[in-house]
C-alpha cells in the first residue's frame, strides 16, 4: 500500500508565522487591517447556495501580500464555507507539466488540510493533460511557495469545518488551448460531484524595479490592464495582457476564468490592489498584489 503524502509546511516560520498561536494572531491582524486589508474578520452566512465561485489571491510573504489575500478569502467563505477549495498554482522552479496531488494532505501550523481524493480522481479520470505527480509538490519542489501560502487562509476561514483541498500545479505553458482543456476537465469533474467547490488562482502581479512615482504609476497601469480584463470576464484578453508583464500566474488566472466561465460566471470584481512599494514606501524592487472574485 502506498504511503499517503504529507507535504510539509516548508515556508512556515519565514514567509508566515510557524507557530499556531502566532499565525492566528497574524491572520487576525491581516483581516482586521483597515488601510490595506478588509478591516474585518471572516464570518459565514451559512447560505444554502453561493454566488462567489472563484478568486485570485497573491502569494508573497504575509507582511506584503497577506492583507490583499484576506479580501479574497473573506469573500470566498462569507456566503458559506465550501466543501473543497481547488488551488491553481503556478511555477517558479522549472516544472513543465500540469499535475495534482491525488491524495494525502498539506501541513499547516493550524492543522493539516486533506486532499479531496474523490475530486482529484474525477479530474484525473476526465483529463488527458493533468497527471498525478507527487514530485511536483515534494522534495526539491517544496521550495515552490505559491500554493502553500494560500493554505493557512483556507484553514483559518474554515473554522471547525473539515474543508478539503485539491492542489494543482500549472507549469509554464503559453498555449491558450491547454488552459481551455484544463478548464473543461476540471469543470466537468466539479459538475459530476454534489459538492460546494470554489477555485483560487494563486498569482502575484508585476515584478519590477521602480525608482520614482512616474515609474510606479506606469507599473500599476500594466497591472490595471490585466485587472480590467479580469473584471470584463475576458480570459483571452487577460492572458494576453498578463503575458506582456511579469505577472507570475498568467496561466492560473486564465484557467480560473475559463473554469468559472464553464460554471456560468457572470461577473468579475476587483476587491483590492496595491504594491509592495505602497506597503514599504520608497523605491526599489516592486511587486503588485491583486485580490479579485468571480460570481455567477
């Protein structure tokens, strides 16, 4: 019998607090922040149905992107706590395929998040492109942070509910038709199961050296083009705009939009955008952070 994988929280204690009590306090402060964050803690209305089916969430260290990410999770969990969260991850370390973790769990300081192996299996059975590959998430690949950064938010917002996850890594691919096929496969698998599923695209926005206000404004304009296309619910335009920038999750945002399109999305919404320069002040290396949601 194959031993279940528990993917270690390799960035706990560096990109975000590694101790449970410290992490809870940090997450509370991110949600409560009124300048860059939403200014309130997550609550759920326990509604019978949902309108918010997907969102974009950044993945830098919590000191920079955490308050932006709080907007996404506040909204994804406010109507009802989902059964499963699909996290679409990008790649920074040279992985070329599209893979998911079929079973097991991801460790967080707040407790493990179990893989929804039923949904994972449905996706694998449906798709000719998506493969099961544990090596895409473990070993050398544990240095890849962009999925892990999302998970404490999910565990925190889930409260006492046993929310499960499906983690999918989309390697660097520039063929739009691949994203369409992935989206078709994932949406078909979701429709086969009677579960409340939401999808998160993990992505930061542009990355660039910025030395004055004019450069910062130009930086933000490129990101705004991507955001505008997202709000328009135009995935092809979004991918085109993102491909002209250093947005690291062009493929995750595009795939999210295509999945939601097949789940009858009707509206895209900007929740928050700011840059690391807005947080720290001054010039230098700058990264943009965007929180947005998609509704039916």
